[in-house]
């Protein structure tokens, strides 16, 4: 059993769980809206990773439309978004070769003209810096482990996990009690299948009358290519082999940065 020592409490206007693109953008926008209204609000962001971006593993192609609205001068502020898509391809793979689909057959979702290839982890690190400059408190290395409720059953915040627990479940000499972070509003931005989000969905029946969610698993590699093989701005998506025709999934390959290629193979 853990120690019954009461947790220390910190009070905020808004508590955000998860320093991903959603959580950090929300924190920035809240601060912007408060400043426009001439008000001061307190916002904190909890991140389970050792640093912001540590758990943002996917390569990404992003449409900058939302960033244009959130931080119009993102280029001047040095955002790590500097590889525009220059070539967009979709291939059907077979055991001995590939067939390229003509670009005019792409649905709008698959057209990446005007988009950028990025490291989403680096983008999140930059967003965290912008948030902190606005006064947001960002706490990496602290995982939210529990949802807290008030006497009416409404969410009043979250608690971080206790640290320094031995294998026998008892506190060690290094034991440190978790913190309670209370907020007038609590924003859950944990990402796919977040543990707190699942608890809230069950408690408040948020999944009723909804289509079931579909999940897949992806394996990512980041390659450093020699200059003669790197095609900066190239985006390639594939479907087909080695998957069967009745199995969803595929892969993508993004050339960006200085000789970097992000490769992911995913299937449900």
C-alpha cells in the first residue's frame, strides 16, 4: 500500500493533460483569448514524456491552415516547418513491383499541395516554447494517473502518480506523493486510447450511439540518406503487398529536412 500522506494541491483555471499538438494549441489559444479580453488566466500542461515531443513518434505532413490562424507569424518565430511538399505519389505494391495511381484520381484528403513535411515532435517542442512565452506552465515528466471529481461528480482536475513505489507495492525511501492539479476546466488530450480518456468515456457514457473506434499499429523508422538519394519534399503513400487485398493498411515515406526520411508501415 502507498502512504496515506495527503497530496499537495495546485489550483489553475485550466488543466491540460498531454503536450501534443491539441493540448499545446489549446493552451496557446486560451492565453490569447484571455489577453484579448484583458484578463489573466492560469493554464498548465502535463506531459508524461521526459520532454515535450518524446512520445510524438509519427512523421507527419501537415496543412498549415490552423497554424496560420493560431500563430500567423510562425515562420518569423522559427517554427521547424520548412519542407514544403514538392512531389506527391500513391503506389499500389505487388510482390515484384509497383503501380502508380495518377494524381488526378486522388481524393482531396490525399492531395498534399501546400502542405509541409515535419517532425511532429519538433513542432510540439516549438509549440511548448510559444506556450511558455505566453505564461503557460508546462510540466514534462509528470503523468496524469487519476481523474479527480467533486462532490457533484464533476471533473475537478487530475492527480499525478506516486513515485518511489517498490515491487512489493510499498513506498521506498525515495517515495514522493503525487500532486493534485485542480482546474475550473480540465482538458484531456492524451492521444489514442488514453487511460484517463477511457475512464471518462465509461463514466459519462461518451461512447454510446457512436461508431466503434478503429485502431492500427504502425512501425516507424527514421533514415539518414546520402544526398544523391534524398528527394526533399517527396511524399509517397502505398497500399497492397505484403498485405492482402482484404486487409487494410499501407505505408508512407516522407523525405524532409537534411537527408531525413520517415518511413512507417501500418495495419489494423
